C-alpha cells in the first residue's frame, strides 16, 4: 500500500503483543512496522477486528511504551529476498544480513510462510544419503528429501553428530550441487560458532547460509527464523535445483517461544502449557521438506531438539515424532558409557528407509540385516534387565552369548570416530560380524541365502 | 433437494467484522442457515457457517485466509457444504473439501494456492451409460436406473436419489453421457424430477438406508493377527491407537491394499504429505490378486495433510464417509481408513477454542464424544434403499499424546468401536510388526463371524482360542521370568514359553515389505496355526513325559518353522501340511527313541 497510515492509538502492550486501536482495513497476517524514535521493529497481525489489531512484535516489546510508538501496516505478509548469492553469508533471525555486508540485490522475494505442497505434486523420496555413520546408514537410513530429527538431551553430542553428517553427506559432485542451511534458534553463540567452524573446515561454508537468532535475541524472533531459512531452501532447491540440507536447532526453544506467545494471548493451553495448535504449527515447518515432481532439487531437514529431562513423551519430541519421518534418538546410558555417537538402538527409526535401500540402492540384504540387528538388540535389552535381577552367572548360555553380542554391537558397530566415514559396505560387513556372534538359528529375520553368503561361522568369526 | 443442477437461491451478501485465525465473524447475512457455505473475501475463500449469534454469523474458513480484512465481503447462496457424488470419484485424490488435487496442480503448480475453484468431477468426461429401467416404470428412491463402467473394477450403479418417487417418464438410450446431461425424468407428486449422473449431498448428513443389520462376514485383511485373533466384520468399526512410529499408517496401508472390500476410501487427515504420495505412487502399480487390476481402480483418496488448512481437516472425514455411503448405496462393501482421527479431534479443539467454548477434558470441547459417536455410527451393514446389502467398515487411527491411551480421544473412541488394535511401543522398538498387542487388543466380532470360518474348518474358533491361550499363559509367565529367569521355571512352562515365542515369530510377526508375507490367505493362516498347535500338543506330551526343551528344539525341522510364512506362497499351502507331517514324524521318532515307546 502506498500511503501508509501511522497509528499512535496503542491500546496496550502485553508480552510480545501490541494492541492497536482504531485501525481500518488491516488484514490477517499482515506485516507491521513499529517505530519508536529511531528504532524500527517488525511485527505481524495475529487477529483483526473492525477497529482493533493484535500485533506480535518479533523483536519483542521491551523498551516500548504506549505513548510515542508509531505503527504502520504494510499490507502484505513477511517476505525476504532470496538468491543464491546468499550462500556464504550470515543473517539474523529475520533474514537480515548480520555479517556486515549489504543486503543481497535481487528481484526475487518470497513470502516466508510458504504455501502447502500439493500431495499430488510430491515425488516420493528414495535416494539414499551415505552419512558414513553406521547407526544411521545401517539401521536408520537417511533419504534425500527426508525430515529426520535428532532427539537429544542436554550435554549430549547432537551438534557434533549433526556436523559430522553435514560434513560427510555433502560430498561435492560434478553434476549435483549441495548446500547446507543452518538456522539457530535460541542457542548460545558457541554452538553457532562450532557449526560455522565445522562447515568452514570441511570447505562447505561458502555453500552454506547461516541464520542466527541466538539466545540473547528476543524470543519471539525465533518463530520466524525456521520459516526464513526454509524459504531460502525452497528457492535453492526448486528454483536452482540444489540438494539442500537444513539443520534447525533447537526446536525446543522454538516451541517455548510459541508457548510464550500463546500464553500472552490468553489461549487455553493443551499439554504442559503448549498451545493446542503446536502440532499444526510444527507441521507447517517440517512439511517443508521433500522433493517435487519435475524438479531436481530436494530439501532434507534435520531438526535438533533437546528433550526436557530426557523425556521422549514431552510434547515437543512427541509432536515432532508424529510429523517427521522417523527420529534419531540419543541415549544417556550409551553416552555415559563413552560411546560416540550415542544413538539409541531401539527408539531410533527412519520411515523412508524401506524404499531407499536394498538391491540397486544399497545392498540386497540391508533391510533384513537391519531388522535382525534391531530384534537381537531388543533381546539384549531384555536379558540385561533380567541379569540385573538374577545376576549374570544365572543366565543361560544363549543369554550370555546375547550379552556378548550386545556389547560388541555397542562398542564396534554403534561406536565410531568423529571423523570416521564408513561406506555402506563397511557398515553391513560390521553388521554381519556382530550377527555372527549369535548362533545361526537365532537369525530368523535374515534370509537363508544371505546367511550362507555373509555369516561368519564361529571358528573364524567372533573375535 | 439433491441434484447436480442446484436450485441456486439469490445470494445474500454480508461483511467481515473480525478475523481470528480461520474463524471469521460476519454481519449482514440475513437468512443464512447453519452449515451453509459462504464465500469470503475477494478471493471467494470457501467457508461454512458454524454458528449464528443474533445478527452475526461465525464462519469457519477452509482455506488460508491471511490478508483477509474487516470490511471484506461475504456471500452465501444458502446451500449447505456438500460433496458432489457421481462417476469419476474413483482413483481421484481430493482435499478435505473435495477439490481435486490433480486439477489444482494443473492450475497452480506444486503448491496449493488459495481461492482455487474447481469441480470435483470432470463435467466433460463421457461415460457410457446403460439404462436398466424403461419409461413407464414406477420407480422409488434408491432404485437402480442404469449402469456405467467407472473403472474396470467398479460398475457404477446410477440410483434414483433419496426422496424421489414416481413414474419414470423418460430415460436416455445407452450411450455416452456427461454428468451435466439429464438422463431420466420422473413424474413425482410435486413435479417433474430431472435426474443426472451426479448430485450433491450435504457432508454432515448421513445418507438414508432402510435398516441396519448385524455384520456377519469378516473383512479379510491378509494380516494374521487381525484376521485370526482380532477380526473386524464387514460393516464394523475398529480403532488403531498407538504412539508415533508404532505402525498405524502401515497397518492402514496394508488394509487398504489387501482387504477384500470393493471400494477403499483412504483419508489422510492431518498427516504427512509423503504418505499420500506413497499411496499415489504405489496403488497404480499394485495388483489386486482377485482380478489382476491395479488397486487404484477401487480407491478414492482424501488428503488434507498436516500443513493444509486445519478447518478442512475437520470436514475431511465427513467428505470421505459421505463418498463411502454413496458407494454403499450401490450395494458395495466399502472400507474407510481415517488416519488420523486424533488430528480431526485436534482440529475440533482448535476451532472450538477460537470460538471461546468452555473446554472439557484436555481442552477438547464437551461435544467431542458425540461427534466421534456420530462418525462411527455411519459404519454398518445395511439394507440399502434398493433392498440390497451394502456395508461400510471404518478403521480409524488414533494418535495419543505421549502414547498414553488414557487421553480423551482414545478413551472415547474405544467406547464407540468394537475392535481395538492397540499398538505396543516395545514391540515396535524390537521391530516386531505389526506391533498390535495380543494382550491389550480386543474384538467384539468373533462370534458374529465365526460362521464364515467354520466353512473352512469346523474347529476354527477352538484352534484360535487354544493358540490365544498359549499367548496369554506366556504373558503371565513372563512376569515370573522377569524375576527369576526362564531356566528356573518347570520344564513344561519353559516349553510353553518357547511355543509362544514361535507363535510370535512364525505367526504374529508379519512383514509388509516381504513379497510373500505381506498378504496371508485365510487357508494359510489356519494351516500355520495348526503347525504350531501340533508342536504344542505333541511336544507337550513328550515334555510332560520327561523330555527337555532342548530335545525338542534340536529337532531338525524346528528352525524352519519361522520361515514358512515368508517361503511358502498362498497358493502352495499344501507345503505347510507336508512340513507339519515331517514335524510330527520327527516328534514321533523322538518319542520312540527317548521314551522307548
Ligand atoms: N507391518 C509392518 N511391516 C514392516 N514394517 C513396518 C510395519 N509396520 C510399521 N513398520 C515400520 O514402522 C515405521 C512406522 O510405521 P508407521 O508410519 O505406520 O507409524 P505410525 O504409527 O503411523 O506413526 P505416526 O503416528 O507418526 O504417523 C514404518 O516406516 C516401517 O518402517
Ligand atoms: Mg502414521
């Protein structure tokens, strides 16, 4: 709109919300500019009445007063410029450059809210990404275009794992372009620094875009950061044909900001004070991953979230798990044993694995090996809890063999170096070495012909 | 009342006075009725009147309404939110308010833009109509007037709509017709009724039937734990509750693929986009074994995924079930999969909270239970208006927060369904799929459908119950095992544990991705059960007579038992009998050797 009216009729301020009275013709979701002296803040309308608008201020309301504030409505939703020249740059949580260089010059602007993808237009993701990490490649395979979060707990090495994946999965090739988009919400500067350094070391920083809404930024800003990052990702993937890996950390902070906003609006909370629409809100972020028919690029999402008190049933991991295509769960017990990466054997899951592995993709026995490892490790867990009660000596011989399998599985299969990059062949070989500790009859999830081919009889196996 | 050419009332125009998310308040819509459609704003966004407060109408908008302003116009033509029913529904994919997603993608590319207006059915398409009634016949509602081959799998029966009775004045000859053509006329008491191939029906209103009947035929799904242990009848209701990743969607997909209904309505309600894409890419390739045709030719899909507007999620299940009723009325057996009813309930919660309703449990509105009951009530085996049998089975996934079944949606659902397939996280973690718990699940159809199984084997129920009892005994013993270990139990109990383990691995566990195991015929299910029982009964005698568990597990053929399900196809089940003979022979030999009998 050309002639912007400036309103000074502020009815009140509450949390991140400003109530503007006497407004006319303001739309839902419209961008709002709030001027206070020289400073400019950006907001968005959440609710509009005949003469009142409720505005959410991304930079927060601290320092604002009812008097002296000037509010104007821009007449459209939040847009950001998008261009491949944004690679190699650092931005704030609202997508404005924060590395001292000027805004990228481009005509292309996109609405950060995106639009829902038509399910008919999606291409089902099937391409295997080798991360070089056995626990992922072997048992929870990552697929190009998947949304696969890391569920972690405080102090656990989720950042290290995400960085290792970014490094090892982004192998540059002639025909295809890869890029990493990193969005930080409410994390400390050292976390951001760690990622930037890690991307730099592996030489992919110039192919990456970084969006930072750090712990000291206003909490409401975080609600926009993932949307801004994904908007650029959509441009790069579907206009430029790139394969984009988007790392979002920490989604728990994002959800807390949403809770804060909801409570200042006086909404009826659902579980643990989070709003009832948390599921739909998260879905509007996570569903912006995938592939589209007729386009080369892809968006793979790896959101990271910390589970409060390591509780996987907390609303944030719970609702995330209901939307994403699996989850990589980090386990405190493995972490305490000194195992890196401490990827939990049982609760981790990749739902897109089924169609992305097997003959012609990874190897014909892959699915069966994975299923057998899961089943056998589940048995180890049962035997361990029994051993804790009756004592290890009281276990049957077979149970003892299972314990041996369990330990080797954790120490040799799961465990690997921070820079160790295993091929899928190596991972599956290792898997069979572990399974060969068990008697053949126990391996009912693998095919007989695979046993004949890969099983190492006890004389030369099991060392 | 029901016709493709609707009687359009003069449009009423009003104005938006406030916008709160998808809920819009409008003034000036005098004469508008509850559940009427309203077109909101300059884009003409589709909405539905859900509450009338004096001069103010509350409208729930089914599309993204960012940018909508107070003062924008609202128009209503005074007709209720409806689905268009006619040939061309099959193999189609719609959003929650029945807009065709293929058409939307042709019009606006990969993303769904707002304000798209497209008819649910192709008005140009020519269908070959063959009449089966002639002028002069007395006709009544529900009567078949002719046929169309909708897909090679579905003969579409054209019915006289509910409420229409009289003398058939005219009916067109066999030949190509579109849904716009008048194909017959009926002289009714109130005037001449012009019949077409398609007509509207209000989504929130169940279509009438003559009577409801007691279901008695099982809906065969090819999934062993369901068909054998917790069967659902055609016309029945089932819920699949389970935490994330426990296998609700996979179970729904398996049923949509292999169950023996004539028509499948698959509703993706607030779930993932890729899961619909999975159905869309797989179903055209998968072939129905009974007739060699692709499964897509009997499937209608409704996709209102989690990132699509929330209010349309609320309607999507009604859109789906109304289409199901349309095919039921033609005398078909229809299975409706709704994944997930929890997302529907959450949409209800979100909307009701924006309306300022007083919440009941966990923020859900007090009418949650009533709405759930009404939905499941639309299932059933019925005598249709034409006197034929038709049925709708409804299978709803439930996604309880934190996997905790004590929450309101799971609790209320369990009151209205008669089959409860509880998914177990521990089983899913161990990759024991389907992770349906044999301890927490139940069915109330066992006695109703027993007669069908008897045709196959008089003893079916006895065999089924005997195997179930081994599993329950195992469940009881496991409590002890946790404390003392299996080795401390008496030999016969150890043997029972072993047989139970065999039931779990050789029977209950079923891999949806295995080319043979994905579908298991009733005959094969029964034969596998008999193999297990043979081991339990004959082996049990030997153990009681002093043999050890190891004597039994050392039998050469025993390790093969877990592979029968995936190595023997449905059409070679005599090989299971051969195996059973071999096993019995080995047991007999053991008896002679060790006991010297
Ligand atoms: N019958 C089965 N055979 C083989 N694998 C299965 C089976 N059932 C489930 N799985 C595995 O479990 C994964 C999760 O299943 P599914 O997507 O059905 O879970 P869900 O209960 O629908 O979860 P959500 O609530 O998050 O949608 C699948 O991707 C698949 O790997
Ligand atoms: Mg699901």
